[in-house]
C-alpha cells in the first residue's frame, strides 16, 4: 500500500468514492515546489519552486485502487504520470505518489487557477 497526494477534483470525498469505490482515509497535506496548472480542461501539477499546493494525503491506497486511478487520470494516454513526491502533513514529511502533467499536456496552453497556488 502507498500514500497518494490528491488535489483538485479528488479532494472531494464523494468524487474519490465514485471513482475508487471506497471512502479514502485522508489527512490535510501540502506539496511544496509545485503549482496547479490547467490544459485541455484538466488540472494537473507542474514543478514550480516558488509555489505549493494544498491537498490531502490518502493513506493506505491499495495497488488495484492505483490501477483504477491510473485509468481515471488517463495515464496510458499520456495525460498524467504518477510519480513519487514528498509532502508535509503538519510538521512531518511523508513520501507519497501524485499525478503530474504527462507528455500529452501542452505547456503552451497552461494557466494557473485562481487561489490554487501560494
């Protein structure tokens, strides 16, 4: 099992339940060095050393759930990639996985959403 940093639509417990089929065990978390950008109607993470993203750490994500989430994020189509990141939960650092921009995202079409970045 792994931990997953969620942001944007998956911070909503109802959306997570609808996608994965179970309620997530979450903790508020902060991801430093990234910001949320948008392209093709999707929100995704891009590296930005001056920003951070507030979200949730979903604990105890099982491998079959990751496969479901990979499908939801269109990993095979290149919209997102799942990678390891370090998040802050309170004062503690934790390793997690997160969905970031994949090769199919067009950086020229990106923009930050209001109120989503530091």
